[in-house]
C-alpha cells in the first residue's frame, strides 16, 4: 500500500487580541466622584472588623439581587493581608510597623494616654492578635440579644473567620503546661481559639491568608458580587432629613467634598470615630459617647525549664478563662514575644525559655467613662477632636489586685518563674488605652437612657442609620471581643437585608 505524503496544513487562524483590562490596585477601587453619581442601598463607613463583616454578609445575602453596596475608609491601602502573614515580619518589626502606621489618639491624655488609632483599609484587624474566644454566658445574659441568637451568629462568625483550637496542636509546650494546670484545679484551661486558616493546600486551592483580617472578609465579599470601595475618603457628616438618613458627606485628601447618597448607612468607624461622626452630625441621645469601656491589662514575664520537654517544642497557646468568681482571664504565651514565630526564624533549644502571661480584667460599665467633642481642637477637616474621660472604680481596682494574685498563682502552678525582662518588672499594669479592646460608646440596648442604639444596631432617632463595630458592644467581659463584634455585625447585616 502506497503511503500518502503528509498534507500541508492550511494557515492557522490568529488568536484574536484586543484591549486588556487593567487593575490599578490589588483590590478594585472607585473614586468618590464616581460614587457621588450613585444612590446606594447600603453605604458602610469604615472597613475594620465590623464594616468588613457587614460587607461580606450583605454580598452573600444579595449576591443574586441588583442592590448597590458601597464602603468607604478614611485610610489608604497599606497591607493586603494581616501583617503576620508576611514572611518578613517578626514580633519586633510588627510592633514597630504598627507604631509607624498608627497615631496616638488626640484627646486621650492624660486619662487614656496610650490609645492609638490606625487609619488603613482593614483597620486594626491588620495587626490584631487573632484571638477569638466567645464571651461568657453570664456576661451575655445581660445583653438585649437572646442567647440562642448570639450562639447562632457566633457559629457563623467562627466559620467565616476560620477559627480553630488546633493552632498549637502537637506543641509539647502547650500540652505539658495544660496538664499541669488541669492537675492543679484549672479545669477550664484550654488551647486558645485563633482565627487562622491552618488547612494544607489541596486540589490547587492555596491557603496563603492564614491569620484572618477584615481584608479576608472583603475577599470573600468580592468573590460573591461587586461593590464600590473608596479609600482616602473621610466621612465628615451623616446626612439626614426628617428623621431619615439620606447619605454621607465625604471629603478627599484635597479637601474636596462629595455627597454619597444612601438609603441605609452603617457606621463602623471605631469606638472613638463612630460617636465622633454621629455627634458632629447633630445626632444626639443621652447615651451616645458614654459608657466607654475596656479591660485592665496585666503583663507578667518569666522563664521556664525545658527539662523533660520533647521536641519540637512549638508555641505556648493557653487560655485560663474567667469564672463567675474570677472576673479576669489569663493567657499564657511564648517562647518568643507572643504565640507565633516566622517560618524562617531559627529557634535553638535552650535549658530555659521565656514565657509571658497576660491578664484581662473585667470593668464596670459606667456612664461617666466617655468621649466628648473638643470644639477647641479641630482636625485638618475642621472636625472637633475627641476628649476622653476614663477612670477605674474601686471595684475595678479590686479586680486588678485579684488578677495580680491570680496571675502569680497560675505562673507558679505552670512552673513559670516570674522574672524581669528588658528592664521591665516581672508583673506590671499597662497604661490605659494600650489594650485596644475599647468599646461601648454607641452601645445597643432596650433602654434609651442607657443605649445609643436599639438591640438591632439601629441608631436611635434616625431611621436607616446603623452601628456595627466595637462601639455597639454593651460591655467587653474579660475576653478579646473581635469575634463578638463580627457576630453582631453579621446579625445587623441580616436585619438590613430583610428590610
């Protein structure tokens, strides 16, 4: 059989080419000029934990609806993720970078001297410690939200934030000290839940965003549906007419004003900036700006023998929770400055290593602890700065004394020898404001005399205006409350989605 010569193929078609879309930032941005031509179904002011949670939930709930969602932040694009996810970060550099990006709160001194503000997309979630315990039932029982509802939203928040109790799984440091504490009566001591994605990569899905930040929530939102985002956008006034919100007046860095129209506005600007914005907008009620709360914060440093500890040592990551009779919680961390260390950092085995204990004391929630506008000091946009009034009650100081004794007992029971470090005493009380667990200045509640917003986060007296950040919390208990803020913000978003 004769073989036919190979056929010469005809000319191949040329792949079509055309204009290629460009993206000028790692997240799509809109200009204030563009946003001023729209009317938003919901406009969110602030992109921290509360604002990010509201954005994600609304995008999830409305992914098949033609609703228009906008979010603005007065800060710029600083980080694309939590700072601890960057391989160049260690604890020393992380603290230094936070101090560079943030600023001391004007009006904090002398009563609240160490409070700092961070204006950036993602807010303080770019640097938070990612600890995610739930608040305890005896604290939540006083809240206006039913316990079953809170538990349901805690579950949603834990899922979307990748909360795990296995961050330190297999760590001999954690396992040995946990057993020591259990055998000495601390039956509720446990690994601290951390908002960290610890799943391995599989089926082509990468997991590079380990520690959760508000940027993580924005990424989820963006993959659900589009929204408009503007940075360097300073909200200077909530606009309202006849008891109904109509939008937000926003200024760009060049001091040009823009009016963003909205049917619903959610303010998530922070414990200090949310009431500041509302008060500057002529929104008044007796509780607004009052009931500022936080926690007292003890730090204790020490050393522990590694004799008999198997390797690898791993991190120390334990929480001794509060009880009805012990109004404080204690964290045990180490061996470096905190519970984590960069992958490239070597950790030679030593006979003794550092351990640190942190005590968080519950405070009374008091009307006289507050922020007010200081009309004698205006910022560059002509907005009055805040003045902070904050003090501890005798009961609060009693908790500090009990917590100091409790931290010493826990250290001894865990085998930690308290000792000074870096010219600091072995146990000390941090200055007020240094712990960024502030809350309560626009708290929710059923009594108009003691709450600036109702149980659903609706600011009293102005229809269509909601609050969803730390300022909405009635109190803080003795735990990091970021998880609680996210849970409440998701609930507020669900309420808005049903309107």
